[in-house]
C-alpha cells in the first residue's frame, strides 16, 4: 500500500520544492513542530522530491520510478531511521543487527498499513547501535540517486536514551563530514533537547499545526466514524492528525492518548482534592518501573492544569478538554482554585518530568508530583475566595 498522501503544509511544501528546483535546498534540515502533525511524512516527501527525475516547483512528479519507490518505502537510497524498543541483544554487534532487523520489520508493517501511529506504549530510543548502522550505510555508494537521503525521526531521543549523548555525538560527526551528496532530514517535537552542535549543523524549518477542519477531513477520509466522535477527536487534536488518531477507541477500549488523558485528570483532581490521601493512593497504583512511560502523561497533566485555570476564570473558549468543561468548573469552585496560582504548578510537572527521564521509580515520581501540585494550588500564598485547603 505504501504511504498515505501528505496532509496539509501546502505553503511550506511549495517553498521547499522551489528551493530544490533552484538548487538552494540545504543538505541538512531540522523539521520541528508539534508531535503527530506529519513531520516524518513531510521528510519522506522531501526525500521523494530530491530523488524525483522530474521535480517541479510544486513538488515531486509522483509518477517516475524513484517517486513510486519512495512512496512504497523501497527506494534503495532513502533510509528512514526512527526510535525503536531496545532489543534483548547483549553484544554491540548483536544489538546493531537486532535493531536493523526491527527497523526493517516496522518498515514492512508500514507498507501494509498506510497510517503510522505517533504514540506507542513502548519505551523507545535512537540507540548508538542504530546510528552506527546509519553511518555504515552512509559509507556506501548510492544505488540510483546522486546521493543518499537519511531521515532521522524524533531526533530528540538521541540524547535522553540511557542518559548518554553517545548516539547524538555519532550523528554529529556524520553531519560535520557528510559523505558525497548525502542529505539529512531530522525531525523533532522537542528541538531544545538536541545537542546545540547538532542544531547548528542543520537548518531549522518550523512545521506548524494543521487547522482543525483539516484534521477533521483527514479522519473522515481514513476512519469510519460518526460526526460526534470525529468532531471530538479533531478538537482534542490541537492540529495533529497523529494525536487525533491516538484518541480514537480500538477493540481493547479507549485509545492510548484517551487513556493517558483520563489518568492525567485523576492526578490533577486527586492532587487538588480536600482529601490528601487520594493522591497518595493514586501514586501507589502506578507500576514501580518504566518511568519514561510517564513523559506523555505529564504533557496531559500540563494541559489539564491550563484548562483548570481557564475554566476557573471563565475563559471557556480556551479550554482544550472542552468535553470536561463543566466538571472542571465544578471542581475549581469546590476546592477554591485561585487562577493566579496555576503558573506555580508547572515547575512541579517539569521536575517530575526530569525525574522520569532519569528513570526514578514511577510511584515516587507521581507521589512527588501530587505533593508539589497540592502545595502550589492549595497551599499557595494567594488569597482563596473560599478558604478551602489554605
């Protein structure tokens, strides 16, 4: 089946295509923007543009052999690397072989299913062995194109994996001394986590979120949904088709992001409950390992905090989780949330995020977050209209 059509980003695509036709497209780009908006799909479109035999000012021709091979993920000179779960191999050689086998398997799965999920329950990383495989591929002569194209998706995962910058440094050496006419397309939703030296070797290109109606049309094209579910997912998407897909229910129940969203609301409401023990019981319900799985959860905690402040001030139109607006208003009033105290809660989430990146016990991380949120929101020095919790 190959890749689905690239959704949106028409103006950016036109600019990139014109730059390529005029010979001014940089050899190393960093595509950055919100997660799930199609940055890796755009990188594959750029790769297709650069290997196309008849590129035009509006993009690749879509009909030549290289175009068709790129869309089917079979072009021998277009190499796509992305985060993978760590295999159970022990030696460096076996790890490199296992990662390459896992990458080819995922590429095979992507050929069978045109939609690539943006979220996974697995803890994934771009390991040094993966970049070693990339460097080995870069040392080979291209088969068809003038030069190879290397796509590195979610490049921010080069740094935090195993608390070591080795993988990032290995890629940096390749960017500093690129072989022949090689091109490098990095994508990231957190470019600040990349090594400054990597950012300095690439030209940043901001990829913006899509209009909500574009996401809604995408869901209508690819999923059999009723109008209410489609509108609900598009609203929560924040302009990200990948995010919208991850809210949709599957045969096992709620989608992965919907499960995280509900769990994050439990953290916020428990931390601001009149009964402090609720938060501690919630923390104890988390598993004692795999703290890095909490990172997406904490993003939702920040969204709920933002919505809690908006609901408390009557800024209903700014609430992301609009389906919970009445609940947020009721909770904010019941516990006496002071909107001006909301900003004090965000450093607590960032501290929890850093602990999770260091792989601290998840129960301890969540317990500390609940405690810090309670202190910021219910024990702040700001006067409360009800006096509850202060």
